[in-house]
């Protein structure tokens, strides 16, 4: 005979119940029936739900992680999304305001825990994959160039505030996603390899510079999971989840696009396709193209930190120490033959 189930599984189930209760509490303010269907889609920085209201149809509700972004920062993200849509720059889901015009609503648990919530229009599509991935990266290069051109020209509203993704706040002591040293499976050997990588990355980024031609407002998380394509490729790629948008190197958006697939043998071909697409819209110098591997490895090291600080997520559990081991292999290859 076994006793009652206790421990992490029970704690995880309790947390899922809490998040669902917070999400459901926000529905009436969003103008959605409180008994609408609520289906968890993903938990990463935030929890996202599909909301099915018989009257309003399907939408997406994002329940924000506490302490990550302020209300002002969330409003700033939504302001950029609105501008991108208004200017026809990129396909991205509309923010759905409440009946009284608010874009951010606070949901709360009966015990008082409160979180910001935002509701978005539902968009059909699938994550890019398979034989068309190279073509999708070419289109993604075009989309990214348009995002960067808009960011350079856009007059940001007063009070606009977003994270700064520089070396120190990415892989330094002030990393927004924690310390890579605390990643899963980072022992003394891994720490030595990744430490050498971090030192080289920071030195190269300092030499590359952060002038306005190279550093500005970026999406910062253009990984495949944040892209939706029509299975028949009859519609343009849709970009979702601007939650990590902030001020960083423009080329970092390429690094984020290769998240979790940096070891894929197609990566050189994907980068070439991305560069070709980008250059259809805006120039990229030879020096910038040569430095792209630095931004791929920068993102990879950030992901080691993310996995360590989000060890309770399904993705972190799935990737585990194997991700760190592969990261060390990638680091060794980069350190052996750095960009020139």
C-alpha cells in the first residue's frame, strides 16, 4: 500500500490551479463570460491561455509573471505592438482592450495574489518546421529588418520603458534570466568552458559597440515558438509574444531565432537565408554578418541561465543537463574558431 501523493507534483498542480483562478478572475473585466472555456497553452515567463467564449469567440489571455515587468513596461510593449500594426510593419495579434478601454487588467487569487493580464486576438497557425524552414528564415529576415527599421524611426510615447539587454544584463551578474553559472548541469568543467565563452562574448560585444546603428529596440525572442505560419504558406509569418522586447543589439534577434536549435546542422543555411531576407529590406555590412555567431552563442548562454532559473517548467525539465553539455560543445567550437 502506498501513501498519499505529495511533493513537487502536488505543488505543481496547486500552482496551476492558482494561475487558472487568477486568469478566470480577470475575464469579466476583459468583457468575457466568467464561465468561458480556459485552456492552458504554455507556461514560460508567463502563463497563456486559450479563452473560448461562446459569444466573443476564441482569444488568448496572458497572465504575467509577478516581478518581471511593471505595468508601465507592459503598456510600453503594447504601445509598440499597436504601432507596428497601425504602420503595417508585421503581422501580429491585436491587443483586445476591455469594454472601458484598458489594455492591462489585474487578476487576483482569493488569497490576494494579483497579476497583470492582457488579452490578445487568436491567430491560427503552426510553428515553422520541416522542409520549408529555410524559406521561413528568409521571410523572417525580411520581417526582422522591417521591425528594426520601424524601431529606429518610431517616436516612442512618453514614459516608454523596457529592459536593456546588454552584456551585463544578459550574461553578467545582473542577468534578467539569472546566472548561467546556476544552469542545470553546470559543474566545474562546464563552468570553466562557459566562463571562457562569456569572457570572449563580452569582449567582442564591447568591440562591436552599442551605437544607435547597432543597438536599439528589438523583439529579443524571435524563436520558432513565437512564430506562426500558415501550413500552406499562403499568409505571411505572424510574430507573437513581444514580452521580452527591449533595448539590445539588433543582431541579437537572429540569435534568438535559433534558440534551442543552435546545434542543428542546417544552422549555416538558416543564417544565410536570414541574411538574404534581411538584405532585401535593409543593409547588413560584412562585419555585422561575420559577428552573427557571437549573437547565436550569446543567446545560447542566456538560455543556459533561463533553464536554471526556470527549472520547474516543462521545457527546462525536458532539456536539462543535456542542453548544458551541448552548449559546452558549441562554446568550444566557437572559441576554437571565433568570428573574423
